[in-house]
């Protein structure tokens, strides 16, 4: 059971509108537990929506790169909740295979699937930042081969954002959504 109970329907009209904005049109399930918990504080949820929606819907990174980064950050953070949501929805839409998604949960993800050099650079960058909150010059140089300055800024924000989301979901003890992909056991 989550530490803060998610809202349940029927929602007040303003919360219902806000939750619908957070979900893709025609989603076949209730708004995510995370969203329904966040809306216990609608003002905070509204501020978070701007960044989260911007990174997912209006970002400069290719969708596959974005989803690979999210999968690795959430896996390194042991956040089965957020990893499973993306593995079931956005990651496959972006072209990541089940094998690639499973590889993101392994200690050495870069060795766990046939990655492109660009994706290998992303995985190494996530791992460095996750482990030390620093990025070596060699990791930065590898990223610069593939990304412009605006994309690199977005990448750093994306990594930090999903680390924050992982800490939030883990701190709340959110259980995996029933429809989400199950986090692999090694």
C-alpha cells in the first residue's frame, strides 16, 4: 500500500481535467497511481506537469534515446514502478525491444544487448551520473559526438528528472501498475 493513498474516482472536476491532461488520449486504464497521489497536492502536481510533459512530448532527443535513458535511470534507482510503466508503453512505441529493456536492468547494461555506439554512450553517461553525480570528460566527449548543446542540456535534465521520479515512487512505496511490464529479477 502506498504511503499516501491515491485519489479515487469520482474526482472533483478540476482534478479530473488535470488527470486527463497527464494521460494519453484514450488510455485504457485509470490515471497512474503516481499521478493520483501527486494530485493530493494539485499545485505541486501542476508545477511538475510542465517539466514532465515537456520532456516526454516536446523534447529534442529521439524517442528511443529518451526511453533508453529513462529505463536505465529507473532501473539503476531500483524503481520497478516507473520502469514498468515506460517498458509497457512509451519504450516499445519508441522502438526498444524487450531484450533491450531487460538489459537496462543488468549491472552492465552496455554489455547486455546489441547497442549502437550512441546508445552505449548514453548508458555510460547515466551510469556515471548515477554512481558519482559527475560526468567524466570521456563520457561527455562520447555524447558530444551525437548531440548538440540543447540536446545535452535536455539529457542532463532528463536523467535528473527520472532520478527524482524514481525517488518519489520508491519513497511512496508505489506498487507496480497491474498492466505494467514486470521488473525482471536477475
